[in-house]
């Protein structure tokens, strides 16, 4: 995997986090809403468009296609992407904290 990748949108970030456990679309929406304390609300169009894109990138795969509701789960590649994003976010936070501490 290349070290160069585009930062994740908040929606994609929460979708990937949600899929550390098998979930269907509505479960992903609930997860994002709960984890963000209602700040991130994903609509059905956003979810299903992202799912299609994330499958093409091989960041997620279908988990169980036998049920009425199709579930998905994150792949090892998807987990690597999440790790890189968390590192990127830590750097942003650290740099902001450093700058703010200089104002005190």
C-alpha cells in the first residue's frame, strides 16, 4: 500500500470503524450516530454509495449474503487505512495543541 492516500471523509471513517464488526447499512448509520453522539448522521444514499466505493477499493467485503439484510466487514487493507488515518489525525491534534500551548 502506498504511503500516499487521500484523507478519509468523516463519513467513510465512521463507516470503516463500524465495520470492525459485521453490520448492515442501518447498523452502520446507528453506529456513526451513537459514536459521534449524534453529530454524524449518515443517510442511506451516503452509506450505499460509500459501500460500493469501499468494496471496489477492497477495504470492505460482504460478510453474509444469505440474510435479508446484506452485512459487510472491514478487510485487513481497510484496517491499515484506518490506522494511517488515526496517525494523521493524531498529528493534526498534536500540531494544534502545540500551537495553542504557545498562546498561553
